[in-house]
C-alpha cells in the first residue's frame, strides 16, 4: 500500500478511539483551513458517530459532513443513512447544526441522485468548473461481512469505475437495491480513510484485508494515494491479526 497504515487495537469497544481520532484530525485541520470535510457511513459505524459526535470539543459550524453512500429510500426509513444522523443526532441535539450535513436527494432516481450529489460535493469544495478530484479530510468507512465498504461490493462493476466520483447502483446484492456510493477515485484521494471493526464476526474478514491483502475484497482496495489509512479494531475483531495491541503500528 502507498498510504501510511496505522492500526489501533482497543479493548472491547472502539467508540472512544474513533471519536478521539475524529476530534484530533478535525481540530488539526481547522488550524490550517476554514472547513473540516468528512464523509460518514451507515450501519453500526453511524450509531457510534451519531451518539458521540456532539461530545467532541470542536467548532461544528466549520464542519461539512457528507455521506460515503446512501440508500435511495425515504429519510424516515430504517435503511436511510442520513436518517440515522437526523434521528439520533440532529433532531435531539443542537451542538451539530443541520447545515453541517449534506444529504443525498433521495427523491431522485439513483442516476439523478448520484449526479446531483457529485455536483453538491464539487460545489462545497469550490471545484464546480474543475476536473480536479476533491480531497476529503477524512472518510469514516465500515467493513461488511463480505468485505464491502460504502456500497462497493465484491465482483461488482463499480469496483472498476474511473470517471464518476459518485455512482448509482440499482442492483445492490444487499437490500435495498437502489443506492449511490463514493467510488475509488474519490475515496482514495482522501487525506485519511478510517475503518472501524467491532466484534468477533469481523475477525476473519479483517485478517483477509490486513494479513492476506485479498484484493477481491473492496475494503482492501481502499488505499489513499497520498494519505493515511487507519484501522480501529476491538480485541475480538483483531484476534486473527498479528498486531501489538499496546500501541499504534505504522507501515510506510
């Protein structure tokens, strides 16, 4: 991998470590630029971030929060990624302003929603008229039991997408079928990509990613070109990976 790779193995739960790293990178970034631009994911990772985000010591008015992928469903659906953050964070706490979030317009078709969201991202980065690829300050990514991340699934044609930064998917192997997702050109241009792995069920897939470097797994192919790649795992998730649990490990 060309990125700097860091492992954090932390006890039984990963919540505090992920949120601590998020706070650290946000505050360091805001010392150098006007906004901290982060992409967040759904699933169990969304539960961690939504519940803990408001406790961070940072200026959320300078955060721009995007979605690494989204299901084309109503916001009040249990499958909506933005719905998790709206319900568990924005509707309950004022610490994070609603204007910090940039949701996908799920009233559109997948193709229209993907094109619209790419325009939204380019506008936020000031790159509406540029072919330059935006560089997120951090992407928070999950790992599915099949090794998928965002809505990039094994053996799916989107793994080879080179042009679209946000792509539609209408045949997701995991329901619901209609989604939009960040693609590798955008993901791998981030300054930091951070994965969270929680529980014994993630042990085998984490081994295949970190030890076997199985390129058939979409998560393995996340490799920021000029950035940092971070894995935060609990003891059980990292049980098949030979990592010193007492400290961070960096590989160049």
